[in-house]
């Protein structure tokens, strides 16, 4: 496989004619350093870009560490009750699936 770094215009048009950088080792051995804060655009240089083999990556600076005031605010707000609907959805799905499985087994053996 041929991975090519291109500019945004070439990324959008799947044009690998003017690569900024090219990696051709293949077999998953290539390592792409993303150590500069900017947008990176990668496409397949063998025409697979037209089928969707492309990726854009935005690298940003790390946010500063929280201050002690922010940590205090978070600990104060954690005492308020929080309801997570997502915690109920998955168990409910398992319960419905188990009931459906039991129903279909009972129905199958009765007929």
C-alpha cells in the first residue's frame, strides 16, 4: 500500500501527483509522526482514495492542566445527583433479549 500525505485541495480531489510525503513500506509498518500542531491529510496513492481510503487528522496542542480552583469546582459538583440514562439502556436491552429468547423457546417447543 502507498500512503501519501497531501495538501487539503489534493485530499479533496484524491490527487497524489504532488505529495508532501510518501510512505511505501506497507504491511502496517509505517509510522507517521504527528508532532506538529496542524491539519494532516493522507490518501491512498494507488487510486483507492476514490473508494474512501483517505483520512484527515487535526493535531492540536494539549490543553493546560486544570488549576486547583477547577478541581475544587468539580469535586463540589460531584455531590449533586446525576442520572445516566445510558447505564439503564444496555441492561434493559439484555433483559428484553433474554425475555424474547425465553418466549421464542417456549413458543417453539409448544408448537
